[in-house]
């Protein structure tokens, strides 16, 4: 089978390659008693041995290259969490715009809030680096998480967070959220809260997979549907009442 490092050709070895007659009796010579259909059968063992050695060498090489490629791929796709201040102004806005591009109404209703949030963080880098981080793959910004600690020790609220569209559906949102939860949990705080909308089903699943529990559903006039409030760690039974 052809590999990425060769085109599958057998040229240079084997009975059908040029110069593949290693013996002294011509293939198909009438004096050769071991000739069969024009091929000197004495050469079959040596040719087979050569082919076998070649196959083993190719197999070892391919195995090593597969391991190298796998490790490289894992390194490239293993998220690295970096400071917000490592990136230029507009990065957070661009990530939010991309992540919510599945519905044009998101940008129409929320882009002003996204821009204000981006400006606040880049105007106050010391706050941004204490209350958020950017998730990267191979140095490229691919998502971020943020939180508001002003109501400690009662709670810390998860703020804007997202994963760029091309990196969605691979579990990276969960990894990113878990990193945020781990950092917040090191603070003096009793619980972590977050609110999302009924439209954002993937976000709901992500929160629940990390351990958040929906505690309240609230009415909303927003196109994205009712608000859903979550808590971490879970505290008591969930309420589906809409006040």
C-alpha cells in the first residue's frame, strides 16, 4: 500500500524491475533446467528474502513515522491557556463573532456588548489576566473564558466564553470551562454561577458535563429564549418554575 512517504512503486527491486537478474544463467535460457515460463526459479528465494526485508524495513519506518505524527498532532491540538494580554485588542470580539456565527441574530443583538467587553478587558489587562484566559492551539487563539469575582465569597459568575467554530464539537469547550472552574475554585468562593439561553443547547450540555446544575428558568424577551441559571457545585433540586 502506498505511504505518504513513497508512491507505492516497486521500481529498483523485485523480479520485474530493471537489473533484477542477480544470477549467472539468463532468465528463460534453454540450458536452465529450473526455468519455468521464462523465469529462473532459482532466484525466487533470494528475491522473496529481499522483498521480506524491504517490507519489514518499510513497516518499522511507517510505525515510527505514525508515532511521530501522532505525537505532533497531539501537541498541536493540546490546548494551551495563555494570558489575554498576550493578544491584540479585538481578539475576544473576533472569537465571539465567529463562535456565534451559526445564527446572524446573535451578532445583531449582542455585538455591541461583545465590543464593550473586549474594550474593557484590553483597557484593563491586569483584570483580564486575573479574570480570564485565551485557549490556543499551535499558538492560534481558539477560544476564551472569563469570570466576574466581584461578589466573592458568595459566588463568582462565569462571563463570556466561547470556542471558535472550527474547533467546536471536539470537547474543547468542556476542557476550557473545566480550566476556568479549576482556577475559580482556588479562590475564596462558595459557588460558581452562570446563565445561558434556551437557544444555546451546546452550552447547556457543556455546563452540565462539567458538573453545573440548572436551578432556575426565567422569562426573557430575547430571541434566544428563556434564561437558564446554573450553579456549581450542584445545590439542591432544580427548579423549572418561570417567575
